């Protein structure tokens, strides 16, 4: 079953280049029934197609996650003669895997439908649906991502460190974060990213998106 959530209600801050990235991936973002290998490969194929046609949006993930091309500008990347294997490595590293080989070793492991659905419900700003999900599946509050970054639902309010297309800020994020904390989410839980382990508060403080959305101080005020 494919479940599509549109970023349209409530209002959501999405950085300009991220809007293009979300549009690029639109046809696969909410297909939770795929195996992880198939899901990530399809994402890589879409990114590769965009890169081959010199679309700047294709460079966002490469210059954020490919170890050999961090921080490089689009012109540099387009002249670097990257291969499809480079794109596979980019996607693998974005999700926290050491290499694409590690992704392939997952075999037929499927995405965690309930957890992935909860993340996208949170990021859509649909707090009513999120409350229903967590009421039905309370384990979601403490669950960590099956991806190696091991982010919790609470980490996804930080707009930092996880999948770039998910780094969006619904206007009611403070309300959502308050709900997650009251429901028992651990503010001290750590996710693995940037070569270390980070709590939610530090990720919020270093994220450009909550600041651009004008809610960073309110978010930080929820954490001790």
C-alpha cells in the first residue's frame, strides 16, 4: 500500500532547494512496502537521472554525504565524472550506512512501515493523526530507526542529520514536540551522525531550518 502525505496543512517551512528535492522524489517517498534495498536504489536511480541532466537539486545530497565530495559546488560535481556507484554510495551514507555494500547485505529486509509512517505524519504537521498512531502503537515513542543513524521520532523535530528530504519544519512543530515529550520521548536519546552521537537539543541548535522558520528558540525552550 502506498500512502501519500502532502506538505500542505498546516503550513510547513521547506528550504527552496528542498522543495525541488521533494518534488524529485515524490513518486517514491511514501511507498513503505518496498524493501530497504529497493527503496534506496530507486532513490539513487532518480538522483542519478537528475545528475546526468545537470540539475542542481541532484547535488544537495552529494555535497552533504559523499565522503569525497563534501561541500563541493554543483559545477565541481558535474565536472567530477561521477558514476552511478558514487550515487549509490551517497544514498547509503545519507541513511547512515558505511557503504552501499552494507545496504545490499540487508537482503529482503523491509522498511518499518509503522515507524516510517509516523515520521512522515509528524513532518506533515498532522498532530491528530500522530496522536492516533502513537495511541495505537505506543512503542513508537521509544523506537529507533532501523537505519544506522538510529534516530528516534523526537530526533525528527530537529531538521538535522537524517534524510535531507525530511528536513522540513511544520508550523506546529513546537506543539508536536511538546506532545512527544509528554508522551515519554527521551530528550537524552542520541542518534549517530556527523561522526558522533547527538541529542535532539544539540541538533536543533545547529540546524538552519528551525531558525529560518522562526521557531528555534521556542523549540530549544522545551529541552532542559
